[in-house]
C-alpha cells in the first residue's frame, strides 16, 4: 500500500494511491503559485470539490487530453458532460463510492459552488478518501468552520484551508483541527492573492504546540507520504 500527496499550490493536490494518480481541484495555468502546469499532468482521476474557477479551472482540458475519469457532484458532472466530457462519475454530499483508487465520500462543506459561466453548480463538497488499507485523507476543500466536522474525525491527514476571507481563517482552522484530530494537518488556500495572505508556518506551529496533531507546511511541489 502507498499513499502520497503532493501539493501543487493553492488548493490543488496530486495523490498517488496504490499506483492510481488522482488529481484534486486542478487550478494550474492561471495559478500564480502552481508548481507545474496542466499539460504536464496525466492523472487517472480528477476530483472536483465545487464549481469555483480556482478549483475546476483546468479540469476540461486535462480530462479531454488524458481521458481521466472526473468525479464531482451531480450538477457539475452535467455541466462537464455538456462541455463534451464522457468519463464522468457523479456523487453527492454524504454519498460514498468504491473507486479503483479507494473509497471516496463527498462531505459537507459550507461555501458556494457557482460555475465560471454562472451555471448552478450544486452544493460544494469536501473529499474524504479511504485507501484499501484504511489510510484516510480528508480534503476539507473550501469551507467555513462547522462542528459536524466531528463526523469525519481522526483521518491520518487533513488538508485545511487557512486563507480567511473566502474560507475559514487561521483561528477557525485551528478549531477545525481540534475537532477533527487528524494525525497531520497541512494548510492550503492561502497567499494566492492578497485577500488570503497568511503565515502557514505560524499556523502549523500553533497546530503542533496547541493540539495533539502535527502541523506541517508543504511548499508547492512538495510531497507527504502517509504511513511513514
Ligand atoms: Ni471556492
Ligand atoms: Mn477556492
């Protein structure tokens, strides 16, 4: 079993789960912090948490080029099929499905999900992935703090927005870690633009010092391997 997660900048991640390449919320070519570009990636799966441009951005061109299966909510799935994608798997909040890479549940997220052209994108989601050996990664994606995070408690790693303004900020993200009690908490969704400037190292230090979780910052391009 192997499960690694590479931060590609902002809220974009590339997972390798038992040899399956899973790209999450691809925002690369217009992302000032991206560590790579859309043309360099050949994922097997693309997961899209919600319809905002900084999450769905490069989904269509990557999926068209590679044939990757796109997994997202019902409304975004319809929008992508209208754009010509054929390999789409639709789920919705609270629903889980066993994919080749592992089990994926769409979780609650408190945010918006409008698509770039103004189309209705359903409700936003978080992404809870459970690999074959039980290793869990919880991508909170864009959300406010909410106490029902306790439903998804104790994943091995939590990927937590800290940028404030559009999502929870550092203080609420610290509360989220206290509720979730993940093994490791990694910040995201910060410093891409001025309204979400934060100090990720200061946040990770607080996580390590004030909770039972290890706070860890990944630079764009850096990888964490779970179970090591
Ligand atoms: Ni968003
Ligand atoms: Mn966002």
